[in-house]
């Protein structure tokens, strides 16, 4: 059984007991969250597609950790002008674990 769910504007394919990284969520570590923007559910070959989402379907997940991705270095330079800029960025993520997928 799997589902396609919209989390913070991005779509993810999730299964039960799966751990994944999503964009930073406003939740404390250890909290249980409920994701109700379920777009598709597949169960034993039967596929339910929402228009645009499935009413009554929800996914329960647990927030495991808040982490940052690897650093991306941005370096700009203009030759012969003495212009050099070096910047770094680390994207914040939240690690969640999918507990249950419920379809009513």
C-alpha cells in the first residue's frame, strides 16, 4: 500500500514505516502530525485518485529530527574587475516517519 501526498507544496510517494526528508515543518521533534492532503492511494491493485484530493484519507507521521542538507557553495567572479563573492547555503529539512495510511 502506498500513497501520494502533498507536503509543503511538494508531492511524495510514501509507504508505511518509511522515513523521508521533507521541507522544514513547524512541529517539535517527537510530535505526531496528520497529513490530510492525500492525492492518490493504491491498495492491493486498487487505485483511488482524488479530484484533487481524497476526502477522508489521512496519513499519520512522527517528526524524527530537524536537519540541514549539505552545503551548496555559490561563487561569483568577474574577470579583471576584482569582484569575487563566495556564499554558502544549507537547506533546512525535517525527517519524518510514516506510521499509518488511512482511507475511509
